[in-house]
C-alpha cells in the first residue's frame, strides 16, 4: 500500500513568488537608475530564474495526478521547455550584465 502525502503550502509559496518577483524588478530598476550594472544584472538574473520556477509551479499545480505520478501531455512538456529556454536566456543575460559591472574601469 503506497502512502500519499498532501502538502498545503500553496498560499505561502505564492506570496514568496510575488515578493521575489517584486524584489527582482526593484533590483533591476534600482541598478538601472543608479547606473550600477551589477545590481541590475542580479535583478534580471533573478527574474529569469523566477520565470522558470513560476512556470514549473503553475504547471505542477494544474496537472492532474494519477496514482503513479502526474498525467502530462507532449504540449505540457513543450511549454515547460519553452519557459526554461526563455528563462535561461534572461538569466544568462542578467549574469553577463552583473559580470560586466564587476570589472574595473580601464584607465585612460
């Protein structure tokens, strides 16, 4: 007999996601306004990571579950792959900006 567990963490997880999206947007905007590429890059990287996490959480909460796992279609996997690809691009862009900001300015 298989044991089943139900974890009721959805409201807290949703609030954490909203707060993290807000933090990423504030970091990116603050770094842009103050011309600090490292801070802006970290905000953009956080937004890229959150796009992957939010898409995965949304997909997992919406999929019907069977006794052995989740019932997934090919379209669901393509959707998750697309979100992961786009989130990876945004994350890579943010990390690249943050690395550019860490370099010292060349002396003239």
